[in-house]
């Protein structure tokens, strides 16, 4: 899949109708396989940014975070919830992220809420959404809008578009969202360290962004340890096999 995204010929492309980063949907082919991909080349930095969330300092909006999010997701066992994203030089010479287009999408979370549609298996849905919330707190995602949560026909959740994540803060954006955690995910969070993150992500994250990530990891782990002490492990941690989705 990675080789396909990096090397397949771009047959055609068109602007996506959602988002504000001028991203592109492209059709790729290597002669035997044809598939869509999502191209993002945005790479902006501003010392001060005024957005819908208010004033943000040290603002970054970059395709590099898509690749970092996917790689980090794989390290945490969340590769089945974040589509593969690789670095590629695009037509015109710009570097960008080439991300596998999620197949069989039924709707996004914005559509689901608008239609007032309930998941057929509420327990599985809640367990996957808890994973989304933990991951977003870890990467300090400032743009997890409802259109960036895709739902397949099998009612599986995919997280897309991470260009406004990986802030420098060591604090959590919304610690109240941390209510439950999948047991293997918590174990994987504990195992993250600066050496491994630097090896895997230094092409896409700065040293300060990695330090911010580790600072938030510490707070996430502490939050769930405290919750387990207060409520009991059985009320906080659960098992969920993403590989069996």
C-alpha cells in the first residue's frame, strides 16, 4: 500500500468539497490496481493565528502531521483507524501527504448526527469513539470536526485529516473526554519514549512537538491511573480487537 501511494501514477485529480486546506482527491494506478487517494500539500506556520477557536500561538497547519499521525497510530495499535499516509512529491514539485482514500464510507459523523442515526452496535461504537478521544488528546488535535470522522458501511470509524495537530502544549485540551481506555492502547502509551518517537517521527515533528506529545502522554496515563484507583479498573479499561474489525 505504501509503495502504491508513493509511486502509482496519478491519472486525474479534483478538489475535495470539504475542508479549508485546498486538498485534492486523486485517482492513482500502478497498472494492476486503481484506487483513490487524498492529497494535502498545505504547510503553513504562523506565530499568531486568529481562528474560530480564538487566538493560537505557534500555529502550524501542515501535511507532515498526516504522516506523523499515521505512524504514531501504528505504534499505538490504531493503524486500523487511521488511513495510511506517506510523503510524496506531487505534480508541480511540492512535497505533500498522499493518504489512502477510505473505502465504503457510509457517512461522516456530521451526517450521522444530522440524520439522527444510531449505531447498530452501540457498545462497539462507544469503544471506538473512546479510542478517538484518547488519540486526539495525545496529538492535541485542534481540528477534529465531525466531517473528519468517517463511518464505513460496516460502522467502523476512521480518523482523517490531522494537519492541525501536534501542538507544543504539554497540557490536555479536553481532559474531561478521557473516560475509558482500551487496555492495549494504554499499555502502548506507556511504552512511548523520546528515542523511539524521534526515530519514527523526527522527519515530520520537531523536538518540541515530540516533547509536547510525551508531556500529554504522561497526563493521559496519569488520568487513567487515577480513574482506575477511584472507580476500579473494570469500570475504566476495556478490551477491543481492532484487527478483527
